[in-house]
C-alpha cells in the first residue's frame, strides 16, 4: 500500500490532475458546442478528441519530464491508453444518462452530469499508464 501511495502522493500526480482538469474542462465544454450540430453520442465522441489533444499537450509540456522517445511514439501510447479508457467514459455517459440521472434530472442536466462522471472515471489508471509507459524515459526499464 505504501508503494502505491508513493506513486500518487506526488507533485507529478497533482500536476497530472491539474492538466487533466483543464483537459476535462475542454472535453466537457466542447460537448456543449458540438451539441449545437450533433446528437449527444457524436458530441461526446468529438469532445473526447478535444480533451485527448488537450491532455496530451499539457502532460507532455508540464507534467512528465521529457522521455526522449519522440512525439509520435508518445502520442501513440497516449492515444492507445486513452482509447482503452474511452469505452469507460462513453459507457458511463450513456448509461448514467439513460438509466440513472435521466430519471430525476432535466435532460440537459442529466447529460452534463453523466458526461462529467464519465470523464473522471479513468484518471487514476491513466496516470499510472502514462507515468510508467507513455512518458517513461527512453532506456529506463519498466517498473
């Protein structure tokens, strides 16, 4: 347990949360813009792309030290782990809206809350994946 806490009780994780918060805000806010032209599901998908791009840039610039692996390799790993997390985000957004929040909240509030919860769910796992794989310095053995 102590080893696990040592991963998350760090300045790096705090910065990851700040970067993730900014990316989540970009994701969340852009969905309302996409809603002007798209239905809910495509809006969530498009907004996820905005959040993904924002998160990658902020993490690469402000959270993790340079890995020396190059932009394409980091981006590939980042996209891979976020692609694994996407069904969690999308599933939660759809499920919570249609089976929970939609029963007692107005439609717009239900969608907003469901989408927000979906964005938050993968944070802890993604941090570990990005720390130990995506942005791990080149040549450093995996932990």
